[in-house]
């Protein structure tokens, strides 16, 4: 299994997110851990609560995502 990290996008005018809550759920179903920076999905219409319900762990900063993910 892997630890998959999803940081919030920092590029100007970029609202997409690398993994949706559905994708996080699929990764969790396959036995992977998913770390999502708080607010990562907001620009794409996904709340932190949706990620939490999908089994992702929410973290406060991108540096934590990068430090803990593979």
C-alpha cells in the first residue's frame, strides 16, 4: 500500500484537484492511505467533509502532505 498525498493547487486560476472524493474512496478501498490538504477540493466543488467521508485524512498544510506521502 502507499500513502497518496493531495495538496491544494497553488497555481493562479487553477481550481482542479488531483483526486476527487470518489477517487479517494477507491484508493482507500484498495488499501492505500490518502492525505488531503484542507481546502484542496473547494475550487472543484468538493468539501473537506466529503473527503473525510471517503476515508481520507485531512491535514492542515501542503508541507505535511509532502512530508508524509509517498
